[in-house]
């Protein structure tokens, strides 16, 4: 290995391997608050199986999962809860904001709604739709998988 | 630690450990835990903070407001038509029912009569919404307690229903199907035969699912005698819908104050006597079969004719004319941008939704926007007595109770 | 107004004449009875059990801002005609009779900062409904067992459903509401609350604290 830690043949293959493993074994953490939660349930159930993409193990605990899917409106009362749960997740972690409400507040531009989950936590993928159809959710998860495969920061 | 409690905590059910002399060691170490606002077993965002003595709930507080989106204030800011998509997001498991309830209120304010075909289509759509809402409620209740098959098979029937609904109005979940004085579109050509096929599928599937759970030893043991609520308690908390009928109170607005096409249809209203989680499950299963029966009658009796009311205040111009004629284009533009004038008055139109009495109370003082729009959401009344229902139960039963009461966070908090 | 027997209205007017200020049967779908605030509890209590009336099911409790102040935000195409009168709010109670299957509406005119008697002794459902009215309108209720905010955070200032609260006025708070304010906190050895929070939201509403330009 070069002395300055620059990637070499061995480490790039390892990086690719680890990224491939992470992308194909995402453990989703469904943070369903409102209507998008029902479409997320439809995605996770038999007709549009998300388990085909490796996201089989749905864990409802932040300590045991790595991909948080925020499905639904985040209100100001819920924001601190979301932040606490995000901080409890271990690295590496990714966040998908599913639907219009968690991307940007959606149709609810009112006093008590956070205009997007990214008011409190960093989001990787935004899936538009109100609610997005399950095909849209699967597309979002696949884009996240592409993003993970391009991840170069594994060894730092 | 609160050291002032004696041996007996108030209103706790007697169980085998009460006579244990070492009870006081455990009394003073009561644990405070939070169920929600994010928990796999909650239907959306609600919170039940419990004080536990071992596994038994001694005291609890229910809290809501985690999905308060200001819909009632939006009702004053948006015109009557612009509010229709917001009504889908109330009880999002049965969005069509909310659409129908809202436009019926506004039509009552304006004094509009809708033609028979429209009435029948709206009744059909309400009953479809009832079936799919009950599938979710019982499915998730069973899923929480470990019985996953009901959820997976039931959701397949929901997907078939979504295909039908998508051919009707373009969207699976948040439909915005009704318009004031009409509907967004008529039934597609082969809708009724496909509906018949779906009904056959639902009946077969639910006869099978009935065999899975109704006499299942584990299900019965986990749900019978849990969360018992008597008729007096239910009426004091203004509960409505299947939960009230499971507590031996025979009220159903479809039969007692008929609206839409229910006067001409034959159906029974299932009532159970026990008031526990098992009875609520039985009432919901029976209601699914009754809804299938109502839908078969509607499919046979569907009248032909127009779907729009003959009222030029609310008639939205047809798309072909909007694209080809200048006057229609301007009419269309002004209709949706400025709204139409609704006369002064007020109306409250409750309907028997899948969850209970769902109603909109609208006060109009002229103009295109409501002065006050109040949403009477059944889940709000259903969540309040949960504190009383779970006192003295084990923590595992709390999940069963919350699931059986079918709280939809969208309409709980509005 | 649609199908409500006139004899019943006359009977209610005759029996409860001193409690009722006004009866409205125009431009509404059920008869509306404006009841005096101090006679509300007696009226509701007796109309619940009176033979032939028996309005024993409380469908809904809500309120509306009848006479908002002059400088309210206008969202265009306004329909903000005030009702007229010296009161600010109007409480609305929707009652249903399980025996005779009909509905009436009872309204109470309330001035700003006046207390309304609470109906929790008659119907337990009124508990949370009145909390919601308090939270969104700021109408306090007398003898309510637990008058706190229900939909919004405890620290919220203002009452959003009032006509003079702009819809997009956001308020954000750092940490989530703790368990203490739910009355389920750990007490110290003297039985005192450790946080010092009373959990009573009257302390937080703008009836008692000065609004600091929020």
C-alpha cells in the first residue's frame, strides 16, 4: 500500500466489495407518519416486494437499521423526535425522504408543519409524489443503492 | 422515585401476584416508558406514556398532536374546491369516504341535488373505502400480534382495489374523486364487470382469512377479554362506528339516518356484546361481508344517466370545450382560480365512515371560501378512552387495544 | 331548514325559555339554540334526560371566531364578514338523540377571556374537545380537569385558529416535550417535582404572559 494512504488496487477492490455489500443489504427503518406510510407498507408487502432489493429485514429500532425512510409529514412537534432517532442510528446511515411532505412540506404550508425533513436531518434521496407509487419508492431505493456504490469514503 | 405509594395502586385489576408479600419492592420501582410517537405498533404518530409495574400498566397518558397540520385553518384559506385534496389526507386509508362527506356538506349548503347515478357511484365508492379500511385495521392489528398472513393476503386484495380505484380517478391512495355537484369522471366502460370479479375475490379471500383467525386459539386468547369497554363508557366518550357496535350499542347512521342510496339497499348491521378487542375484530369482519353484499346490489342496480347536477354555479366545463373554446377556457380559469359563491348558512353532514361518524361542519358567510370548516373525526373520540381501556392490562395488550381501535393519525390530529 | 318538527322547537323554547337567548331556523340544516353562558350546564344536563327530547350523545364541541379584530391577514377573495355583537367567539355543541335520531345545535356566545363552563361532568368526551378549543382558540374552561394544550407544543405562543394568527407563522422549539408535563414524572424524596414545571398550560398561553414580538 502507498505510504500516504491513497487508494491502491487492493483497497479499491475492497471498497467496491464493501459498498456492494452495503447497498444490497440495506435494513430499512420505516418512519411512517401519515399517508405515505400506507404506500410504504404496500411497497414492503407482497405485491411490490422491497425485499427483492435486499431490504428484507425491516427493523423498527434505530440501533439496528441503516436506512431511514421518512414517509409522511413532519410537524414541529415531531421534529425533535426525528432528530433524536436519527442521532441514535449508527454509521453508515442513509435517509430517504419519501413523498412531498418530507421533502418540502408538501401541500401543507402551515404553522405547525416542518417544510421538509431536511430542516432537522440531512437527507440523501428525495422521492417526489403525493404519495409516490410503490414503483417510485423502489426507484428511489435503487438510486440510493447507486449512490452507495459510488461511495469513496469507506476507509477513512 | 416516588416513595409515597402504598401497596395497592388505584384501580388495578386483581391478578395472581397481588397476594405476594414482596410486592412493595416492585411497587416503588415503577418504570416510565413511552409507546410512540414512533413505534412499529402505532398507527401513525401517537404517544402513550405508561407507568408500568412489571408488565402491568398502572397509569397512562395519551398524547396526540404529532401530525397536526392545520387543516381546519387551511379550510378557511383555500376555496371550497381547493380543499378537496386535503380531505383525502384525513383518513388516508379510506380517502374516498372523506371526499364524499365533504362535498355532501357543501352541496347541502348550496342546496344542490345530485342525479341518481352520482348517488349510486358515491355509495359504491364509500363501501369500497369501508372494505379497504377494515382490511388495514384488522391486518395491522393481527400483524402487531404476530399473525402476518392476514396482513399479506389482505394487502393483495387492497392492491386489486387500488387498480379499480386507479382506473376510476387516476390515483391509488389520495383520490380527490368527488367534485361539488358531480364527480371528476364517470365510471370507465368495463368497471362494473371488474368490480364483480373483485368482489368474488374478496369474498373467497376473507372466508379463508376468517378461518385463519376467528377460531384460532392464540388469537382468541390474546384478544378476548382485552380492552373491555361497556356501552355506558363508550357513549360517555362519544365513540361511534364499529367500536361502539362492538359494545352492544346498535347505532348505524346508514340505517338510522339514511343518506345517499342506503334507503334502497338491503343490509344488516352487525353488533357484538362484549366490547373487547375480539368483538371489534368480529364486527369489522362481518362489516366487510355486509359491504360486499351492498356492493353487489349497487352493481346490479346502477342507474344510467348524467353524473353532474344541473346547476350552472358548480358545473365544471368539459375538457374538450375548454381546449377548443375561448369562453370555456376563461370560465374554467375563473372557476378554479376564484371559486364560486356559496350562499350564507351552515351545515353539518355526518356520514357513517369506516371508523365511525365522520362529518364536516361548514359555516359560510358568502364568498368562495368557508368561514369555518370543522372536521369531526372519529379517531379523536376513539383515542381518548384508550387510557381507561389499558389500565391494568399487560403491556402486550396495550398494543392489541391500540390496534383494534383503528386510530388514523391523519384524522386524529388533522 | 329541513325536516325538524316545529312542535319540538316550540316545546324546547317553552320549557327552557330563560336559558335560551335566540333560536335560529333560517339558513341552517338543524335548529340552532343560542344559550346563555351561565345557564349552559343546567340546559345541557336537563336536555339530556328530558322525556321526548333526550339529546344524550355529544357529537362535537367546537368554536369559531365570530368577530375578529380589524387587522386580520387577508388571504384574498375574502369572505370575512363579521357576525356582529359584543362577543368574540361562539362555542358550538352538536347534540344527537340516540332515541329519536335527530340533531340540534347549541351555541354560546363568549367574550374574549371569558370562561365557559366545562361539560366534562356530563360527557367525558368533552375533555379533549375542550382542550382542543382551548389550544386553538384560547377559550378557557371553568372546572376542566386538565386544561392543557393538546395539538401544539406546550411552549407555543398564540392560538392559531383565531383569525388574526397568520397561517404561515412558524414557531420552532429545540427539544421535544418531556414526560414531566404529562404528570408522569419522577418525584424526588420530598415528593416534589424536580423540573419545576407545573404542566398547566394556562401558564403558557398568551392570556397570562406578555407576547414578546414572536
